[in-house]
């Protein structure tokens, strides 16, 4: 590891919790935790206690990793486990949507299904904040989280934009549909072009992973699929660029309606 990487890890130590007992205490105290990494072959009474504490916290991602990876984060006595503290307080979509309706708003939500690159995530969050999107929904597992790099890329938008971290995107989308939102999937598999589609709110825009797009189980329950026409030889746009195109078309249509 070079000196720059070491300094980067040291600077981020205040974003971590070291040791299983300390992690358990943080969970029980209600501290916002994004992810826990634990030594892959650890089997102890204390590690069992940790997994017991996590039973009702399925939005916390847990990864079993080699001890060498854990050692790269710190020289402190981590006891084979590190928790990464969330850089934001996540909201719950089932509480947020009713509040938006009560405020007289027509909700506009963006859902990210498997977007893992923190720079794309931060850039999308920045666009959402600039366009007045009401909430950004991310999966508890298999997607980027709100860390320091994402916040920096978002130009601080992730400090103000409501972010909802949900354990089951399929159930979340069903809830959005039952709440009166039309769920629109942005995918190259669509036949309809975004600019020729009614995108009036209340609406939820779903964007997929950088490599594989929207997962089949999520795509299956969306109300409609739309695409951006591609004129060149490359088959798709960067997801953050595509997000900007879709989000501002939705904003344009809704301003025209008003």
C-alpha cells in the first residue's frame, strides 16, 4: 500500500467502528450502519451474538472477507470485524410518501437498482437535488451507499436529499404503485422513447446497474419501459448521464402541465 492510500484509510477511521463488542453496542444503540465486514472464518460466541443482533436489521450489509482485507483499513485492534458508519440518516419510503401527499405534492421518486459506482451514485443524487426530486431509493444490498466519496461527488446533495435504503426493492415498488405512483423503467429494452411518453407525476423512475441494467424481477413489475434513442455505435449511456436526461424530461413535462 502506498503512502497516499494509507493516509486515505487513516482519515476515514472516524467513519468506522472496530471490534465485535463495539459493533453490537452501536447496533443496539440505534447507530446508522451501512456495512459490516467480518473475518470469513470467524466462529465464536461473540460473532454469533453479532448475527443475533443483526436479525432485525436486514438493511445492514454483512460481508465475510479475508483478514488481509480488514487489515488494510486500520492498524488498530479490530478483532476481525469493522462496521462502516452511515454518512446520512436514511428515511423510510412508506413514511415519506404519505407525508408528501399530505403536503400537497405529487411525488417524484428515483429508484436505483444495483448502481454500485459511488461516482455515478453521487452524480445522480446531485441531479436529483437540483431537479427537486422528492426522494432517492437505494437497495440495502448490492448498491452504492452514502459514503464520503459519494457525498463529495454529489456536491453535498446527499446531505439534503432524502435517501431511503430499502431491504426489498420489489416490495418497495409494489408499495409505490399502491400509493398511486406510476413506475417507469429506464431501459434499452424498451420500445417507447422517453420524449414520446407521458411522464407526469406522481412517478417513480427506476434506473439499473451500470453493466446489467434493471434486474428482471424489478423490470417485470414496472408499469412502463422507456428508452433514450442511441445514434452511435455504443449501445448505452453512462447511468448518471441517462438519469439526467430522464429526470429533466420528467421535470419539463410536469412544469408544462402546471
